[in-house]
């Protein structure tokens, strides 16, 4: 069965003894790990109990295919329910997990272990995803990238745990710069909280001083290069961002956010607003280090071409999720198309 997004937090805190396999998958690797660890603690009490928790990898199963069944059926030493975590699961593991479901599901009794299969992004046609979603005693938990309102709630919740609240500008800035990985988001917020020790409110200046990493800078450089028509810079920055672990969906969504902000400014300019007044409407305002580049792009891009670029990015995101094409290639091709439009806009 597929667990609805609104019910996932409750499920990982209390999965129920009837569930044999929980598939935790999606593009947000940090959220996959976070939910798998919460499930493990819910069942076994902690994540590192050698008598109750066993960790396997796909390589372990290739070396010993029978081990998954042996671990899933083994009774806990001293009582309790065990957890078997299978990291890096994929479609090649569907056959072994199907055997576990069939064997342990033959009885109505609670299974001696909960098997947690941790996977990356799986399409609707994935054998593993289809297996678990169709199983009465299976649970599929998608882990999508934090975005918008959901990301804002994660940021507020994490800061509140440190006795802090973000200003409106700080929250908007954090939503714009975080969200590609739940674990990275929490790590960056924890670092920010340490920097703001003794304060009650986090400011925009605090965020700009502390939050960020190499992949985020490469991503920002790639987006500005695309909309600025700088194809060589785009190619190099995008390659670095992918090497740092950024997913194509994250890159596309970052480009969409940038184009949405350009659309807001170019739309106001088309209605007669001066560019500086239009830029002041942005929340948060462009970071001072890139404000001049943003202003130049807002002058160059007609509002109609911005809308066309947004449509192109939306199609690319759908294509990454549904067509089966290599998602990095599709992402790069889309940004190159935008860069070509950016070059034409700059020369016009």
C-alpha cells in the first residue's frame, strides 16, 4: 500500500506489527535516511542495537541472496521485534523482497522483523515500487524534496527546537536556498542556530553569513549562467553541481524559482514600474552579490520569454519523472535551451 503524504509522519512513529516491508524511497536522500531511522527507533528502540538491528546492502545480497530471508525470519535474541535495513535497494532486489512478503505473509501473525528498504527515486513502473504498493503488508513511503510551505514548516520547527524564530525575510531566504536534502537542511539550520546563540530571532544577515555549501554555489552559478546566456559557465557549473550530488529535479526547481522572480519583476516593469521599484517587491530581495546580475537579466528578458522559459522548465520536470530519459541529460538540455534564449535576449 502507498502511504499518503499526510499520514507518513504518523506511520513512521507507529508502523504497526502487520507491516512486513516498508519501502522508503525518493529523490531526497536525507529524508529517506531520516524516515528510515525514525522507523528503526519506533520498532527497535534505537538504531544501533546489534541484537535488534541488521544493516544490509545490495552488494551483501548479491554475495549471499538467501541472507535477506534469513535475517527477516530470524527471532530477536531476548525478545522484541527486529529491523532489517536494506540500503541502496533497487529493482534488482524486488524478487528477494517478494519472497519475504510471500513467506512471512503466509501467516497472519506479526512478522519477526520489519524490513526497511531504502531507495533513491523510483518511477511508477519500478518493479520494487509496484511490488510494495500492491502488497497488503507492504508500505511505500515516498520522500519528495522539501519545497514551499512544507520546507518553511521544517525550518520553523528546527529553529524552534533551538528557541529561535526566523524573520520573514530570513524564512523566505532559507526556503529559497535549502530543500534539496532534508538532512542537509537540518544540518544547515543547526549550524545557523549555533551562530545565533543568545538571540531569539534569526535575521537575513545571519542566514547569508552562515548557510550555504559548494553545491549550492555551483547551482546558483549554473542558474545565473543559464539566464545570462553564458553556456560555457553553465556547462562547468552544472557538471560540478551534479558531482556534488544535486539532483536534476532540484536544479530544475531552482531555475523555476529564479524565473518566477524574474517574471515578477519583468511583469511589473511591463506595467510601468521602474526596475528598482520592481526589484524591491521581491521577498527576499536578491543577495547583494548577485543583485547587479539579476537587474541586468530583468532588463534583458521580455516577460513573454520568461513565461516561455517557465513552461519549458515545467515540461522538463514532468519529463524527468515520467519519460524514462536520463534526467541529468534532460535537465542540462533544458538549461542550454534557456541559455540560448538568454544569449538572444542579451544581444537584443
